[in-house]
C-alpha cells in the first residue's frame, strides 16, 4: 500500500467498498418497499393514477400520474387545449363527488377540439375559440374516460372519477 504523505494514493479496501454498496442497496430496497406498502389513493401525490385507470392515461399528454382531488366542489373546470402544444386536458384526471358538474373550457390553443365519452354517453361540439364551454353533471360513482376525437392519438385523453365522500 502506498504512503499518502509521499504523493502516493490510498488503495480502497474491497471489503469497505462492498460494505458501502450493500448498505446503499439495502437502504434503496427498504425505501422502495416502504413506498409499495404505504397507503395511497392516487391523489395529488401522483401514486399510480395511470394503473388505476387501466393504463388509459399512460400516454396522455401532460399526465404526471396525479389525480386532482376536487371532492366537495359543486363545479370543476377542466381546460381543453392545455399543455405546451395545446393537446391536453388539465387536469387530465380529476376526482369529484356525486352531483358535481364538470365544465370543460376551451383555451383556444391546439386547433379544434371536442370532448367524447369513451362509452358514448356524451359528445361535445368541436370548438376552437377560447372561452367556449361544455358541461356535464356526474351523479353516479365510477370512472368516465374521455378524449378529443382528432387528437386522441396525440394523447389528448382524460378521466373523471366520481367517488362517495
């Protein structure tokens, strides 16, 4: 082993390096397991919103995995034509109480958009003008998946989740 006082370099002992590596791996695994067992409800913390909706939002433009919790609000606004390119809904996923009215409001960005229920329960007109709106009251618990027809392949999709308070 060289002497550091004489311009040499210390040799790292392999046992110390292995010990540090194993400690780091164990700490990471423990943190990962703690995250898996922590109770989450796909709320604002971004925990698994995409999986909760069967991956429907996995390619949604601007979706970060979080669900905007607006339970208790009588009316909620979702921007149509949001994001850098104007091909997103904001928020992409929103949680509301039964009886809440969701108002989709056009931003004027990204050209003409509409709002179409995945199951065919509703469909708005096409709008491109800022300030245009389309609304729907959600009364029954469940998940409604929707999209913009011309921009669906660009990831312009959203979800309304209705839950009992």
